[in-house]
C-alpha cells in the first residue's frame, strides 16, 4: 500500500508539472516548429531550416525549406501551407519563436511581434504558445520534425533552386498519408480530410510577408541585414537606405522607394564572402521600377 501511494503521488506531481500533457487531437488543429538539416548547395554543405506544420488528429504534416528562421520565412511557410490545403487550422500551437513572440509577460501572457499579430488577424486563427521549457506541449510536431528529417531530407539533398525543391515536397507529404494511423487504424489521408473540413475559410487576399527597415551603408556602400552584407551603390556610401526583406529577396530602395538593386537572400559563407569583396558595381536606377 505504501509503495502504491508513493508511486501514485509521483505520477500526480509529474502530471501537475506538465510532463505528461496529452497531445491535441482535435480535427482542424495544428502544431508548428522549425528543424534543421544539411543540404548540398553550390559545392558546399550548408545547414538550412525547414518549417513543419503537423496535424495531431490525422498524424499528418506539411514542410517547406527556407534560408532562415526569421519572421518572413515563418509567415511565408504558414501562408503557403494554408493556401495549398485550402484552409486555415482554427488553432495552432507554437513554441515561443522569436519571429512571433517579442516578450513573455507575467501569467503566461505574450507580447507578439507586430508582423505576426497582423498575420494572425489576417487569417483569423487562434494561437497557443507552449510554456517555457515545456516542449512536450507540442510533442507531435517535434516528432514530425525528426520524421521529416530522417525520411525526406537525409542523406543530404542537392538544391539549386529552393522554390522548385519546395514545390516537389507537397506530393511527398501527401503520399505519406496513405498509411494506417498508428492508433485509429484508418488511412491518415481520410483523417486529414476531417482536418481540412474543420479549417477556417481563406481570406480573399494573401498577406504581404515582408518587412521594411532603414539602414546605413558603410564606407564601401554595403549594408547589413540580418547579420549579412548586401551591396548598394557607391552613391550611397555612408547614407541611409531602405530595405524591403522577404523570405528570398532583399530589395534596396532610395528615399523615393525606387529600386537601387535586388539581391537574392544570402545563404552560404561563400556568398557572404563574395558580396563582402564587392565595393563598387555597375547598376541602374529606374523610376519605373518602383515598389508600391
């Protein structure tokens, strides 16, 4: 009897501390997290993050690979998944990702980043964040992050065009559902149909997953964006310029919002070194090439 009481007391303490919280398994709910995997890119091996959205009810998932874990990549990934599946999960659980959470306040309240808050209002879903240090609260997506890495991203995949690579991953995720659910013993694809039916309707327009900042060019006309260097023009040495940042492109603008130059997002060390070596380059500024 004493042993039973001791064992039961331990179980209750563990439950109270959240160590055995049940996973969400309601149709139309999702969990989101990033993972990292190695890729072959232009002759070198680089680590790239991939975003996974998992659906605990159907044991299904989507994933997309990105050059960064910044706000633009997070929102671009979510938006792609919403529009590919034709709906928005009504509740999504996240870890306390810095692109989404600016600050954790008392009593578990979160101060959201401005862009993420506008994204939530645009798509209308309910968000939930894990308690700090309680990764088990999003245990399903953590399992799917490992599953995606081991079954789709290893050994190292060769990438030349990231958008083309990502386009091919939709079908792989859908084919993976054609197996029996580990518990319900029906096809996961059938259960995913129930997930989709419980999703919210998409808004008419997509969200602009980009942000703008004002930065100052150095003595070589280079600017630093997300800790990486990008060239502007000798005309803008030590001057302020505007930058528009999306998941795959950095656009340098003058104070009239005219495009100075467009850069693809820098991924690798070689690309950083190449850009850092550039102090002057030929460019053209066209008033017709204007970002609205």
